[in-house]
C-alpha cells in the first residue's frame, strides 16, 4: 500500500531565503510523484510532476524537486522564496492498477514567508 | 480549455438537511474524483467516478454518495448533514490514460453546517 509523509507541517522562512519541503513515500510498485500548491480559498494546482526520466524536475514559479528512488523521497526546493509563495503544499503519489490511477496525498506543509 | 468548475462556491445548511454539489470536469476528462478537506483531517478521498461508474471509494459513511452523467459532469450528495461535515469539498478531473494520474482541481465548494 502507498503512503506519503510530509515531514514538516509548517515551515516559516524569510523572504529571499532558500526553502526545502520534505516528502517521503512508500510504495511497492513504480509510482508517479507530484507536488501541488493551494492558495487560500482555492483548489490545488500542479507545481511539478515526476513521471520518468531525469530525476530533477523543474516546475512553475521557480520550484524544483528531486526524485531519489533509494531514499524514496521527493523533496521540493526553491532557492529564493517570495511573500507570494505563502501557501500550503501537498506531495502526492500515484500508481496505476485495475481501478485506474490511485493517488494518495500527504498531510500538507504550510509555507509561511516572512518579510 | 476551461478548467474544472464547481457550483455552488459557498453553501450554508443546517443539521439534518441534505446537500448536492456539482462539478464539471475539463472537456475530455472522464475521471472525476471528490475530496473533503478540513483543517484537522487534511485532504481525504471520497470517491472517484469513471464513465458513469464509481471506480474507487474512500472510507466515508453511506450518507456521502455521488454520481456521474454521460457528459462526465458529476454530483455528490450528503444526506442528514452533521456539524462535522463542514469542509471544503474539492472536485478533480483527470485525463485517464496518460500523465500519470495528474489531477486538475476545481476551486471547491465551502460547506458550512450550522
């Protein structure tokens, strides 16, 4: 069975500082990995995804993530954050079986960027 | 392409009532999933519909039900509302068969039960 653990529930950081949001997963099969962002009073939108190929994935708004199969991790990074990055971030794992794609979301990490 | 739309955006009901929420997926998407999001429980999967059939189901009581129409639009219904049903209900559609299960979310319906 799949599971997703986001290791930090809240991450406060100063503007222009780097940030890393951590995500570990467990699965017995090949998976697809996603990071979504949710701004207040909105739905989730895709930041980036890993389907196959290069383990370093670049997304929107300057975010990137690295797939590490041996450590079963998919940490999200940004070298310099802005106030507008304040939001909740969700890591998700998906695999394909008889019931189509099944996706599990992590509990979310609230990123708070301070001036 | 238009995104996923959900109606209504906000809803206030009282305990014991029932409610129906609507979701229109992105054109061409046949998979529609529903989630409940609360501050305490996070994002919880309710069910997924594909080609008018419920394909996957989360761990919610039978008061929560859904359906999907031939045009892929979906509705979810909650009967005998309880205070704990107050939440943001998110709908997501997916382009089955590619993109690894990527989901496209609507803005949600904020349900408040008094």
